[in-house]
């Protein structure tokens, strides 16, 4: 990999597990953070709170506990950098550190009807706000709802607050109508941090062309994910990294390379107990036939594998400037636009 490439993972899930406050485990005896830095990862969006990475009530107190955990981790681990503005990503790259971007997966339960908490979250360092998870909530509909009724008035109130606080609106997991309406309503550039293309793989978590077109028209970016169920070509046959690259190429070919990035959805801290008993039981339409050992595409499965991306993109015909955009430049552009430098 060229030293100039910064890698920004639009959904790295967790550098510190909620409640337990432990990093993801070592692999082959090498700690997770060592592996991520050695692989060239520059910055990652992490999930604050419970939804998507743990079990329990995903309320504001749980969110505060995860903030406290990360702030404590920053004090103890100098190789981490809390990303508050786009220039912090450049700084992380220059200093050989890992930038941590506070995001979330689902916002409604954290707010419990109180949008004034959004400004408080921003002051605590929150920078990316995902509106919905898989179900209908107070802001809109998730992708598993059979009827997507769209963005609610409370959702519009929250987007106004997110825009005013200069945070990024994230529409991963949202239903198509909710996503389209949020893209149209948001004043600042929105993103979809982690999802794939529905035209290539009919899966509820993948994004239809009309949503991708609307996103691109607003200057947004979709982070293509390594989640195997979203890249599957042949039923019950695990896809490969090249199958994932198909989704990157599809977006680049139709709407331009400026609108596609990486959102791996890697979660090396996942418990096989939670995966099997909670996640599979609750969301079988998401996981399908995959288990904790096969749920990522073959060849791109953990932090060690980021160096495989540039070679895979070159094989597909991407030039170095476009590779730099896909690996991180496009997300940095949006972050500059929304967060600013101040």
C-alpha cells in the first residue's frame, strides 16, 4: 500500500466494547490496536451506546457510559486520537495514531423524546448521527419495516438539531423512503456509513438505486461494507473481497467515484453467544445462513486485511487518485464540509 493512502472506515463498530470497556481481542497473539495501525487504518467511526454492539437498554445513560469509557481510553492509550474536526484525521495519519470518530446506530432511544440532548452529544464529541436502526422508531423507519412510512416530524426536528450542531446525518439501516426524505431535508451533506447496493444483491440492508442517486446528488458518500450477506452472489456461497469490490465499482460507474467509500462493519469484539442467541434470533433477515466465522467476505475479514483493498481496487481498474478517494478521501471531504476546521 502506498504510504499516502489514508484509510477511513465509515463503520468500524468498536474500539472499546460497551459496559465491559475492553478492546477487541488479540488475533494470533497480536493486540487489535497494533493490527489496525499496522494495516494502515487512519480513522474509524465507532458506535456509541448499546444499539448494534451490545445488549441492554440503549438509553442516554448507556450512551454516557460509552462516552466515559472512550474518554478514559484516550487518557490511557496515546496512540488513539478523538476526532473532533477533519484536520484531526490528517493529524492522526501524520502521527501514526488511530482516529476515533463518535457515531451511533439508532438515535431515538437515546433521546427519549428530547432533541435538546443532540447539542449535548455534540459537545461531548459526537460527530456522526445514524437516524434509525432496523425497526420503526420516533424518527422514521428502519430497513426491516414492511411499510416504510418515512421521516417523522420528530425526525425533521432532530435533523435540524444535527445540522445546527455540525454533525453528519447517517442513513445506514434506514428504509428507502425514510432515507430519501432525510437526504432531501438535511441542509448539510448526508452519508450512508455502511451498506451495499440492492441492484447487485436483493437484501433489505442494501440501498436501492433511487436512494443512491439522491445521495450522490447531495454530494454524499456510501461506505461499502464487508458483511457477507450483503455481497452474496450465489445463495449460501460465501462471497469474496472481489464481490464486495463489485459494489464499489457499481456506485463509481453510475454516480462517480466521489460518492463511494469504505464502511467495513467489522466487529472483532462480537461474542458468539450474542451473535447466535441475540442477533440471529432477532434479525434473521440480516444474517441469513452466515455465522460469526463467515459473516464477512472471504479475504476481508478483520483489521489485518485493510492492505488487501488497494490491490483489489487496482485489479478492477481504479487509478491511484481514485483509490485514495475510496479509501478515505471522500469521507474526509464530507467531514470537512460538515464539521469544518474550527
